[in-house]
C-alpha cells in the first residue's frame, strides 16, 4: 500500500530552504505495482514517483509533499529483501572508492553505516581498524538476511542520534540512503554533532544530472516512489557546506554488479528482460561482474578540528 501523505502543506527545499522551483516530474503512482518490494533495496524498477520539483537555488530535485512519517517507518520495516548477492557487490565497490579517503583519517574510533542493509560493508570497516563498527537498518528482513558474523553489529530502526549515544564516531557512511530521508539537512546536522573533530561523513547518492540519468529521464531507475529527493553535484556540495563540513570532495564512482542485475535496472519490458535473462543463463553470463559508471557519486566532508 502506498504511504499516506503527511499533510497538505508543501515543504520548502530540504537543503537550502528555497521556495522557488520548477516542475521536474508529475506524480506517477500505479497501485497495481505496489508490493512488498516497493520500499526494498535493489528491486525491479517500477518507474513510479511522487510529484517532484527542482529547486532554482541549489539544484535539488525533491518531493514537496511528503508521505506520513509513521507509514514510511512501517513500509521500510516490513519491506521484503532478496538482494544479498548484489549487496556484496555494492559493498566491494563502495570500499574500493572509499579506501583512499579513509586512509587520510587519523581517528579509528566508531564507524557507522546508516542504511546498512544486511551489513555487507561492516566487515571492511572492521578490517580498516574502526572500533566499534555499527550498522543502522530499518528493514527487519535485511537484518535477518545478515550473516551471523555481522548480525550483532546491526541496530534495527531509522537513524536517530539516540542509537549512537554510546559511541565516539570517526566515520559515518550513508550509501544510497540520503534520497529516502524526510530531512536530509537534519541528518547532516546530527552527523556533524556525532562525529569527533576531524571525523568524516561519506555519502553515495544518485546524480540526477549524470549523462545516463538525463538520457533515460523518467525511465531511469532513480525515478522511484521511495525517493523524496535527488541530488546533483551542486546540491550535495551545498548540503555539506551549509552544515559546516570542510574539505568537501565529490567524484563519480563505478559500480560492479552481475550482468543479471544491470539487466534488471533497464527500462526494457519485463517479458524482454525474461528472455534476455534466460539467454544469459544459457551461456553462463548472468553472474559475470560488469563495472559501470551508472550515474552515482561519492561525496565526503570533514568536521573541522
């Protein structure tokens, strides 16, 4: 079931507070497509969205009308999960991209992954010397799919500073999660307060201005009912700077996924995908890892000493 609207008041831009905007996409919701996977990670794209506008001032694309917070919490908590293998692929890609930035960090206190899924990134954070390592994840199914060795590192729920009141943070990660938050500025402010001086916030987000996403337009998989905002280099840099972070760096990243997963993301008709998938299986190509720059970017910022 689609989440109910929170109220009838349109929000200002959740990054800069601006109210000057242009229409980006009309609301497109087909109740027949709503399922247990609608609020799940790495699902079959549904190409549905709330009404989206683009902020004139900071270039953020966002939904001015938010779903009710309680219904969102329930939707994420009860979402299905079937992407453990893709999560492992994503974790390897994220670790590769993040390694040179983490190498600069002096502190090796707590590392936290917000939106941790089944905890695939947590072993790498532990190997990098952080202690303790914590994942925050709202989906019960994702936590239940976590390997036994990392399940104890996961804390169930939506992000809240109260979940981390017992730790001193050197690194906070949030990968492919910022689009889902009702208050991204509030999240950044909380992250800034939680991090120790010299600590790092690292996020990976979809870049709606990336060539592939612009080419696919409303048939891009970033057009998603879950996404309450979509970022560009300008908007994500604005978010870091307004919160007080320094040494802000952005870069396009490559993701490596099995060929069958890249097929899932395409806007091809389902029956065509099924036929292509069968051909890939026949030739043993479904699990072949392909690395692509698919329109995602890494951004990092440092809390001043």
